[in-house]
C-alpha cells in the first residue's frame, strides 16, 4: 500500500510523467523476424507476439497461441478485472499449440478475424485461419476460453499470445468509468433549499 501511495505521489506531477511510466511499465519478450527481443509494455502494438511468464500481468487483450503445458491450458487470475478470486482456465488455439512445439510462431501465415472491441468481459467470438503453402489451411472457431484480457495475471507456467487490442480498446479500459460524486441526503436537501431561496 505504502509503495503504491508513494508512486502515486511521485507520478502526480507533470514533470514526473516520464519517471512514472518507467516505474509502472514492465518488460515483455516479443517474437519478431529478428528472434526474441525485450520491450517495455508501453511500446506493445496490435499484432505483436508476446511471451508472458508466471505471475506477470497481461499487458493487452491477447489471443492465446501457446502455453508451456502440453495440453495448451493455462490459468489466469482475473480479480483486477471482475473482482472474482477464482482462477479461470484458458486454452491455446489448437493449431498454434501444436505448431509452436517445433518452431517459433513468428513467420507463419494466419488470419484472425475477431469481433470488434466490446465492453462485455464474458463474450468473444472469432475465427483463426491458418495458411499453408497451397492456400487456406485449418480453421478454428475462437471463444472466450482462447483469450487473456489486459490486467489479468498469468497464474503459472508460460504463455505466448498475439495482441488483439491495446489502450482504450481493451476490456478493462472500456469498463473503467470516472467515479460518481457521492452526495449525502443532507447535502441534497441543502442544495434544494438554496435553490428555493
């Protein structure tokens, strides 16, 4: 509590904005044409393939491509998103789970068609279409169990996912609102009295 309070105090000034981003940003490993490289969470973009380690926060809304578990399963903690403390089971796309055992995922051709960003954290539909050398390859329907939403935490193991939504398009951002102003009954009655005077 105290460290987050100190960080909030340090981050509140305009001149400290850069320092705040550096303190709160995490380092993530991405797969790209040059192999694996580490970048800050603030530099992640849609379409990047990112590796998540155990107890690491998910930086954006991801489609789960591969896990360290041979069955393609992984558990995430969603308490920051929905307030529930139980772990949720997520499953990798079957095609990419099997593919990643033999080679890196970057460089393979595939198309992901997903529903547009919506506020509902329990809804997701999409289609994964792989391309082989002869044209269109296997297809797989996507659902909520293939996703990991931003600000959830990988409970154990390692996962690889592709970024679908970042920033204001993530589910957590779409569900955040400005706090309502709370006003007591006495304040309301005084306001009404002042209006009549």
